[in-house]
């Protein structure tokens, strides 16, 4: 949420080759990958049609 709050796009990715990612990025350490998250500015030219409707805060939330 912090990435989106500052205007960047983020997308989590699963189903990748964890062994290859660990070899490339964490070789020689005890770190292991769990998921990847791409961060940056997305290319909106590939989006077809308007963005689906999203609830407003008042429609989705109730302060108690």
C-alpha cells in the first residue's frame, strides 16, 4: 500500500522459478525468495476500456 500511496504501481508475482531467483539474487546467503513484487510506472496503453467500478470509502467502510 505504501508503494501505491506514493504513486507507483506494484504487482505481486507467484509461480516463478524460486531456485533460479535465489541463485541469481541471494547466492552465498541464507535468504530465500517467497514472492516477487514488481514496482514502477505501468504502461497504461495496454489497458482496454475504463477501470472497473470501485466502492468509495463511505460505501465500503463504517467508522465505529
